[in-house]
């Protein structure tokens, strides 16, 4: 898989994760006593980042054998490049 294809898959994964933001914020609001979350947006940011990193790694491993440390760094770097957009979509 080319770097461009990998980035496109990661961006799709990020967009899918970001699409869940309103549902997660509502879920946290409804279950505030159980979840004990002080800042719902920070909590959702953690969920989205986990989804982006986890799903991207899973996609990569489905394409071939387990991702190498270099593959994992490449995924991390691509996801991290999109952090400003992710944060803007959650906090604004």
C-alpha cells in the first residue's frame, strides 16, 4: 500500500470517528453520574484519537502481516498531522 493510499484510509477512519462526536457527547451528558467525566470534550478527544490510531493500525495489519514499528510510526505521524482538525471539530 502506498503512503497516499494509507493516508486516505486514515483520513476516512478519522472522519468516521469524528462523525461519532455528537453521539458520544450526548451519551456522556446522559450518563454523567456513571462515567464521572469532568470534561466531555477531552474525553471524546481521547476516544476519537484511540479510534483513529487503533483502526488505522488494524487496517494496516489487514493488508499484510503485523505492522512493523516503522509502519506504526507512519500511522501515528499521519494521525498526528490531523490533530488540529480533530481538535477543532470537537472543541469548536
